[in-house]
C-alpha cells in the first residue's frame, strides 16, 4: 500500500542530507574517540563478566517503563479504541524502526501509520497525542535530571549539554503539537476547535487530574528505564548511587536521541554514557561495557517487537516505509486524504 502525497518537498531532501552528513561525522567521531581512548582489554574483560540476570533485569525494567508510557499514551487517546497493549507495541515499533534509520526520522510516521491504518485513529489527534506525549517526556526528564544531576556535584557539568538537548526536544515537539492541533481544528466548530480533543466538554478538575496522572506516569516510566542502567552498572562493579545511576541512564538517552547519528545511535549513545560515568571517576573501558549492555537491553525488546509487527503487517511495504517520513508534511499540507480524518459532524 502506498500513501498519496501532493508534491515533493525539495527542502525535506536537503534537510535529511544535511542531517545524515552531520550524523555520520558525529557518529564517526564518537567511534574514533572510543576506539583510541578506551582500554579495550578492560572492555572485553568486563563484557565477559556480564550476568544474564542483570541484562534480563535491565530489559524487564525497560519493558515496564515502556508499558507505563503506553498507559500514559492511552490517557491522551482515551476517546479512541487503541488499547494500552496496542500502544505499547506501536511505541516500541517506532523505536525499533527508528533505531535502524541513520537519520532517525521514522518513529513518528510509522506510529501514525499504525494508529491510523490499524486502529482507525484520526491522523491529527494521533499526531497531537504523540507530540503531547513527547512534551510530557521532556517535563518528566527535566525533573529527573534536575534531581539527579544537581544532586550529584560531579555530574553538574553535564548540564551544559543535557539542557540544550532537552530544550531542542521541547522546541521540536511544541511545533509538532501545533501542527496536529491546527490540522485537527479544520472542519470543527469554534467550541470544538478551542479545546484539546481528549478534554472537550470536560471540567477543569478532570483536565488537571488527567494530565497530572499522565505526567506522573511519564516520570515513573523514565525512572524504570534509568533503573535499568543502574542495575547493569551495579553488576559490573560500579557503585553508583541509585539517583545518580538513574540520571546517567536517562541523560544518555536524551543526549543520544537529540543528536543525529548512526543507526541505533551507536557511538553517540556509548560516547554520552562514557562521558557521564567518567565524571564519576570510572574507567572508560568498563564504562563502554556497561553502555553496550544497557544499549542492548533497550534495543533488544524493541527490535523483537518491531520485526514481529512489520512481518505481520501486509499493508506496510518497503516502499511505504521509505515514504513514511513525508507523512509529517502531509499533515501540515492536508495532502493525506482519508487516512487521518474522523467522521464529519452531522449537518442539520
């Protein structure tokens, strides 16, 4: 199945080319640094001492955090039929496909495709929910990192590159949320267009409770994922305080996700983790081993879910997958007929 598009945007190709070039330079530079600075004898020795129990615990904590994130997403899509388990699958499929892309632009489009084609969620509210979810992630991550980085004196210099990464994410997803809300408001009455789709007709107390619960679930989700890094580090002999370990885990994901890089953020992820752990005084070779194990614990479950989802979705061909990033443009230009529009309001 192919998705219809109105026009080809040459600026998109230029942006992707620039992003890919920057990503290759950054990823290559990070790999060069790791290869020339780290003690690979220590890295291989540390990798050989990995405990399957700690790796399984890290993967379990990631899945638990992802499930909490899916429950939070359901609060934003409670008016639609997508179940939390389905959203858990969609969320991890986006992560897995994005991990295989050198420019990491497929996550949102493939989630939109699965929601609109599989769950019949209108395109505009689907995009608005994804953007709102990511903005809640920024708020949750900001709280966790404020406690973890500011509370650990050795990690305070990390704020110089963690804060810009969070600011960039907030700016990006604020723009995406505006696109989703603008697209959703088309064809609605002024009253409908003035309210978010999931809270139209609700009281202020209901809105505050619903969104407070969503933010709390976001914080719990990222704490679980950060705990995975702490558990694996403990197994490798790194006696990190639990607050610092969680902060290092989530800060690594924030920095690696904000920078364009190689597939699965390989190189940038390990580089960020090594720099953060190095501030605590640990050996770089040991830090690389922990970073690789933590990275695998995150990507392993997501990639398994991704391959199962793609194999069982006959509508999602390779041609469609390669064209998916342009759905974001289609939302803004209203050139995706039928896929994202809900039923028209009845006319008198």
